[in-house]
C-alpha cells in the first residue's frame, strides 16, 4: 500500500535544491582540488620521513590524514551533497596528474576515500558540517586506504598489525579532518 507523506516530498525538494551547485561552489571545488592535490603530493615525503624514523604505524599516524583532507575541506566550505566525494576525488586527480609514486592508483584511492568520507555527511542527512562530522569523515577514509594498501601494494601483515595500521590511519584522518574544518570555520568567520 502506497502512503504519500508530505514530509517526504519536502525532503526530496530540499535535497534537490541543495544539490544544485553554484558557479562559486565550482570555483571553490577547483581551488580545493588543486590545494588538496598539492598537499597529497607533499604527503608522500611526510610518509617516507615517518616510515624511516618511526616505522609504518608512525608513518600512517602522521601522514594518512593529510591524504584524507580533500573531503572535509570541500564539505566544510561548500556544504552541499557530494562535496566531500568531489573534493577528495578531484584532489586525487590532481595528485595523479603530478608524477608520484602511486601513479593512477591515487585516483582509485581518492574515489574510495571520497565515498567513505561522504558517508559521514550522508549519515547526518547533510544537516551537519561541523568539526565532529569532519573528523568522522576523515576517520572513515582510513578504512578504504588500509584496504587498498593491502590489495594494490600488498601491504599485508598480521591481523594485529593491520588493526594498528587501521587505527593509526583513522586517528590521523580524524585529527586532520577536524583540524582542517576548525581552521576553515575560523578563517571564514574573519
């Protein structure tokens, strides 16, 4: 039996309105993509430094969150559905165009991390864009990152070590995600 609810129609109309990007949104997205892509490129050096001086867990802790900032940066600035996904994916595209160690796999990571980060905003029904949701978005991006490390680069260890890698990636994502969100919110207020 079909039951029409007025609230459902209102919610769909509101979602469609919020999904419409303005030219300013596209400009912000382009800037986020370039800035994120350059940060993603530089993060390879941070990762190498961390792995050399602290091992793989330390390297993930200090660097992985930097690879996840495209999503919370775009979402905090644009505040529209799919902005987190687009920010992370387009940043990864820019990183892919710069010759890096990851090559084309950077784009694969960007799409997967963008989808997982977008899930944080989906769970709030696109009603919250605060540092807590940005931290959650950053943390969620750690899941596909560690999984893709194992699949694409055979970065596989014991279950205990893999769990520590995942925790380090998620903590890093949460810290950088909330930090970038707080920084943007403070900067926009000025």
